[in-house]
């Protein structure tokens, strides 16, 4: 057991691992992730702080003044002692007492001012950093969110930013003050007694070696802890969102076991990071006592020989403590600094993610859209392993309803993603009214589309505001008219407060079918030139679906519509049906034409297309 506990001290870079369900501390191996550039991270943090240079200059001035006052206090005490012992008698003790009182009062005042101003700088800095990160997230492509958990992203926006904020608030001033106090103390010590100063420096190499030995082990652990915390938050968010499925399949114990494993990862990495770094203040205190003993002993001998005065010894003993106190403060703040740097690296990692490809410089805005859509030999893949769509070609005339059918994984949703430029095709061309969609500004392109997706999302707010999300300038009457067309008006009016009923996040509190009805109303209100329905009626019962068909038909009239559906009565109404399988367009035509052709479509209809 003791051998296992001592194992982290034998290697410079411990790494937390989870193997076969067991948590352990593996050592002697290179970390899988590439080490980050700490100097580069600190420089980027400084770039944020530098935007408040004037206030920072005031803070630094107060730090300098505070450091000078902290050095002046012990010096006055030494002068007073020598004055008394040497029998000068010319200056009353009240002069020294008043002087000391003023020194410590002004020292407290400067410390208070520098802390207040630094807190203001810190809060404004993390405000900008948080805002920049949130804004950047909305510029990233859909693929970024597909490969990351929401909770893990949220952890960077909350926990990691908060670590930076805490360090700015509590550690930044302490670090500046400690460095200045250290420089000032050494300067005065050299002036008073070079010999005692050199003796004090005996402990410095020991301190440097100890700090280096410890921090080489704690740095990777603090990074690992931040990484584990992000994964932990992602797991919590996932399990809370999936409570219905977890309970339906009686997977509570498995989920709790997974939580326990991730919790143990955080505990283990946090334990070793704090335990190893906890040696720093203990090391400093021990070396501080050693330095004090050396100075007191040698100083006493020098005083007996008449080389220095007793007052100098008193001043020097206090300065010896002031020499090691900044080192102690730096050591105590080291944990926070490491944690903040690790958090900043995770924040900058997201900020360095490539944003969604910018619109071409000559990208145009389409004022009106007739709705002619053409795919010409379009191919696309999410990765290099296999193509998701291959050589897709078809033409949708203005006002046509195009139904997309095929087995799961055929590429139906991907085709819609390409049309709306969530992704760009690797080969081929997509045009709208003869314009290549890559030459159209994304905002303009999507502004002529309305989406009703399979996974309906509603925002926290009233039902009216959620429908109005389709067109923010719509009147209350237009909102209600859109709800009537979507057959949502009747169930809304049966609710307490009607359209003013407040919904929780993601619309919890109403059924999935009602959510989709609200999403359809939102699309109707948007009044788009093109409509995209991705299995929009998948969670609506047959009776309700029949009721909204008339509203959908009115909505789709005169608009080019792309519908992914599994129900025969929806597919039958399409002007053209595209049959996809394995990323290939196998068949296209009307319902009757495809039935006459036979093939996959006939099999789908016979085999259970509802």
C-alpha cells in the first residue's frame, strides 16, 4: 500500500487512467495529450488584462507603495531599538509609534485599494472572456457539437472560466506583491549586511529544487482534474436529460456505477494534485525556520563582535521572514495558478477551434427565392472511412413537395444538412434558383428556410414567445393564426394562461406531440420560401396528424418542401419521392410511378412504411 502511495513521487509526469473499471495512478508513460505552451497561455491571459492598462498601472503603483511600506515598518523598529540601546535619547518613543501607526494604516489602505481595483479588472476580464467564448461557440460548425458532450462544453464556459476569475481575484495581486516585496527585501538586506544576506540565500537553491520537483508532478495532475471535471459535467447533463430512458430500461445502477467511476477520477486526480502541491508550503516553512536560525545565530555572533548592531539583527530577522513570506505566498498561490492555467488552456482550446467557413467575399443576399433546388453529382462524408452521400443528382421545381425515404442511415438528414449549409459537399454543386449556395450568405440562405426537426426544441419562456421565434416582429394575432393552422390553438387555450403559459427549458411539461405542433406553428409563422420537415410528425398520433395535414398542405402550397417521413399518407402527397439507400439515390418519381417500378420503394411500402 505504501509503495503504491509513494509511486507518484518517483516519476515526473503521473497520469490518471481508468482501465477495466479500476481507477489507478499510472506512471512512467508519456501523457496521450500533447503538453500545452504555458508561456503562450499566460501571454494570452495578459492580452485580456492589458485592455485595462490604466487601472492595472494604478494597481501596480499601489502594490509598489504597499511593498515599500511593508519594508519601512521593520526598519523603523530597528532604528528605534538602536536609538534606545545607544542612548541617543533625542527622539521620543511617541515619534516612532506615530510613524509606525501611519505606516501600517497607509499599508492597509493601499492593500484595500489594490484589491478592490484588481477585483474590478478581474471581473471585467472574465466577462469579456466568457462573452467571447459564448459568441465563438455560435460561430462553430455543427460538427463541433456533434463530437462533444453539452456538459463538457458547459464546463469550459462555467468551471474553467470561474477558475480563472478566482485566480485573478485572489492570486494575481498576491503574486505581484510577493515579487516586489522579494526584490525590495533583498535590496535592503544587501544594504544592511551582505554577509547575512548571503547566509539567507543558502536556502534558495533548496527552495528552487523543491518547487521544481513538486510542480513537475502537479502540473499534469491539475490539467487532468480539469479534463475529468469536464467529462463529469457532460455525464451528469447526459443522465439528467435521459432520465426517462434510464428508468424505462432500469439502468439506474449502471448509471450510478458510471457516476461513481467518474467521481473517483476527479477525487483521485484532485487528491494527488492537492496532496503533492501541499508539500510546497510545508517545505517553505521548514526552510524559513532554517534561515531564521542561521541568521539569528550568525547575527548574534556578529553583534557580539561589534560588526553589526542589535537593531540590524532585529530588522534582519524580520526581513528574513519577509524574504521567505513572499516565497510562501507564491507557493500557496501556486495551486490556484496551475488550476487557472489548466482552465485557460481548455478555454483557449475552444477559442482556437475553426469557425464555420466564412461566406465568400462576394457572397450575395437573396431578396426573393422561387425555390428551384438542384443537386448535381453531390458527394459528402463525415470522415474518410466511408462516404455518406455519393453522386446525388436531382432537381426540385419551385413549389414541389419532395419526400425523402429510405432505411436508417441512408443519408436523408445529411442531404437536408447540405441544403441548409450545415455542411459543405466534398464534390458536386447545390444551387437554388441557379445560384450556387456557396455564393449565398448563410444568413440569407437560412432566412428563406423554415425547419421542423425530429428533435423539437423549445426555449424557456411563454408559448407565444416560442412560436414568435419564427418571426420576432409578428403580432399576437399572427402568432395565434399560425397556431390555428398548425392545429395547436385548441390545446393551447385549454392550458392555464393560454399563450402566456410559461414553458420550462426544452418545453418540459407538455407532450412531445404538442412540442411538434408548436414547432410547426413556428415554421408557419416564419412564412419561408422553402420548408424542411425532418420527420416532423413522428411523435404525433394518427388522429392529430390527419388534423394538421390541411394546415401543412396550406403551408407548403407554393413553397418548395423537403419532407423526411415514414408515414404513407405523408409520402403519397409528395410531387416526387427520392429513395435513398447507403448514400445512393436509387429511385425517384411519384408514389404511383415508384410502385410500378418495383424495387426498394415497393419493399418499403409493403414492409411497413406507415
